[in-house]
C-alpha cells in the first residue's frame, strides 16, 4: 500500500502547485544590512579587507626586505625612500609592518578558531552529559578563567618558549575556557528543549543529537565570540611579542616592532607610531565588525 | 499473557529522588493496550500520566527517577529488561511519541524535510531520493498542502497546527505499532484540535496504529478512545470501556471529573469542582489516595487501599464504597 494513492486528509486545497517556498535568505540580508548600514562598519570592513590584502601580498607590496639591515640607514626619519623611516638596525619600518600584518592575521585567525573547536567540544560534552565530566571540565575552566588571559598567556609562553606553534598553543589555551563556558551554558539550555526530547523519542542516538540538534543551536554565540576574539588574539600576540616571549626577532611582528622601537625611542619614534597605529586600527575594526555580527546573530546579548 | 495486546504494563512503580527518601510517583500502574486499540490516560496534573508514558519509552531522567518494580511488555518483549542501548532502535520505529508543545518540539535550525527524514534515516536503510519521497507522502497524509514545496521550510514558517501535523508525520513515518500522544492538542486552538483528532482517528483506521492518548480533556478522550484509564496520585483508580466509564463511572474521582465538565444544556449554577487538589507525591502512606477529597469516604478508606474491583463488563475500579454498592468483587487477575 502506498500513501501516494490515498486521498490526503483534511486538505481543502488539493491543487496548490508544488512550487518550492523560497529558502530563507534573511540572515545574509541582515548581515549585509548591518555591515553596510553604518559608516563605521563600512570603514571597519574596508580596513579588514586592506589588512587581508596586505597580508596576502606582503611580498609584492613591501618596498624592502623586512630583515635587511643597513648600517648606513639607521634611525632615518620618514622620507620618500622609507615612508615610515628606518629603525635602529636600518631596517625599513613600513616593510616590517607589512610583514607584521601577515604575522598578526595568521595568529588572529588560527588561534580563536582552534580555541572555538576545542572549547566548544569541551563545553558541549560537559553541558550535555553533566555529572562527573561536567564537574571536571567546569573546574578546569574555572581554574583557567581565574587568570587574566594575558597573565595566563605569559605563564604558558614562559614555560614553552617562543616559536610559531608554541604561540598558537598559548593563544588557544588562553581562549579555550571562554568558549567552553559559553558552549556549556548554551548546551544546558538547549538540552532542555522539547526538540531534543523529540529527537530522543524518535530514536536518535546521542552523538547525532549533539551534532545535529545541539551544536547548530548554540553556534550563534560561538561565532560572535570568535569574531570578537580575533581582535583580542591579535592584541595578545602583539603583547607577548612586545614582552619578548612571542614572535622572536628578527621576524617582524607588530609587538616586537614596538619593543625594538622602545629601546630606540630617542633615535626615531616612527616604528612605535606605525605599529601602534596598525594594531589600534585592526583591533578596532575587528571589534566593530564583531559587534555588528553579534547584533545580527545574538540579539539577546547585544 | 493475553492475546493481541501491543503493550502491557504491569504493576509499574516509579520513584524519584535519592534512595533513602525517595518519592513514589507511580504506585503499581497496570493496563493493556490492545493491538490497534486506542486507550485514553486521564487524570489531573501530577497524577502520573506523563511519567507512565516516559517510562514506556524509557525516557525517565535518571537520576533522579527510576523504575523500581513492574514490567512493561511491548509485543512480548519486556522493555525494562532491555539494555538502554537497544532503546533507540525501538523508539521511533516501534513506539513513537508526540509531545505537548508543537511550537518547540521542532529544531528551529533544521529544515522540516530533514527533520522528518531523520527518523527513517535511523531505522531504514534507504537512499536520499526514496527518503524524500516518503517524507512527501507522509506530509501529504497529514494534510500539509504543497508538501514538495514545504520540505525546505524551517519550523518558524509553520503555524502551531501545522507543526503538530509535522510532529505526527515524524512520529508515523516508520509506521510504529504504538503512538504515544502526550496531550497532543492542549496547545492548539479548538478548530485545530478537532482537525488533529480527526487526523489521529484516520491514521489509526488506516495504519492500524495503537494509540495511547494522554489527556486531561475527557471530551478528547471520549472522541478518540475505546477505553479509558483514570489515574490519580500514581494509582490507576478506574479502567473500562469508554461508554461504560462515561455512563456509569464507578470511582468517586471519575464521577467528580465527569461532573466538572460544563454541559451544553446545563443550567447556570456553579460548575462542580472536586474540593482540594492532588496530594503531593509521597505524602500518602496508606489508605486510598483520594480519601481527603472524597465525598463518599468511609473509615476503611483511610487505612486500607482498595484493590481493583471488577464491575460489570470490562470496568474495574478501586473503591470500597461503590464496590459494596454494586456487589463487585475482586476477580483473580487474568493471566
């Protein structure tokens, strides 16, 4: 017996044509509207676009090799040859800032993403299963949250030392607890929803429930947190490099450009001014965009 | 075991809370659902209706809840003896459930089609196209207009009645032998209620699905069910065919329930009301749980819990007074 041959029950209009109802595009419209609706967000997205382009094409844009020293060109003020002057080793400051952008963007994108993956996993597992798992994970999170993130990063960096993957690890660990806590709280709320119970009642097993019913419903605040923490990660990496435990010289990072500049403040202020302005603009831009995305995705907390 | 029962619940005890001061929520619930039959489970809030249905699905949150005694036999298998890991195979395929709140029983970020299809994906091994076709058939069956176009909609684009239909479609997709409907019409307005009830009747007639309808609305039960189980404070106080119970209620609680329904041709006097409210679970240690609210009580009721007396026909009720009046006796339990 096939259902198709049977008369439909209670359908008053049997002849409605089978036209698909338009997919919901409101989310993207909303994001576009919010981003292009205000001058501040337009400027911020342009700044981020510029940062990405600069980071991608650093090899072509940078006028000089960022590591090339020259004893003849030490502490030069800005000129047409060196737009932001040179530092105490005679390196072109503009080129170093351009390569530093690449450095910042890599850390700024990779570590919040990793932290979101790890933190969300921990938080969802803790929130969904509860009991002893929850207690262990929650106490671990509390322990990590007890330290300010910069202090935590300094402690770990001091223990691990510099190096690319170590810095990634440091930044990731610093942000994991935040994601875990948000994910856990959201999971606790979503777990109570009747649709989760309904899914259990049709025989969906736990891993599928988590993947298909819990995670999509907690993703909005996680995404918002991620965008906001891109800025934060860039700032934190700069701070670590400034303190000498992040990116190691001579590799250019905005943090250690400032650090080098500080040692030579009376020679020339331009490295500090240039890198400082770059950090400020980028962090500001990511924050503005993050706020805008939060307004769309997570209006309750905005 | 009697022939032809899809579900037999025997002497089900459920308690909540820590073991040393556990609260009895179900005290020996027993009833049967015949193959293709429709049974109404009625009672006030807190009488244990939903716990009974959750126990059947083994969805009682544990801790704090647990089944301490009794059997739930589904088609010959004792569900309570199955390892919990086997239950997902039974849920949805053999026993399906629809819930009270259609507004929130659908995942807001999943398309309707995917959500309904999830059940088949779990229980049957068929490809995407066949699955889609089956979902469309099912949506047609529950009366969603333009089902092809609706598959890619999200729940917020559906009204409450449509969502309840979607829930029913989801529940029926794998042709379960038993459908547990936990107050399926409570959150819907009256015209939609009538439509959903019609739909459930139709589905029962067409697919032969047995229905356990949980409701505190006696009208809904009378409309859909062949027999009624009346629960009070974790006890079954009366069981019988629907007409018997509505014509000659044997338990004072059932009488009270029936008397408190407004009549179309009734006068303007104040509606009957059972005095007091359902006792807090665990506060009644002995005697009839209805004692404190009963208008017919005798001294014996305070100290001794009445057994289920057999009245005429299939009707059984737990009351000393009415049993004495009707000369009803306790029959040996049918085995």
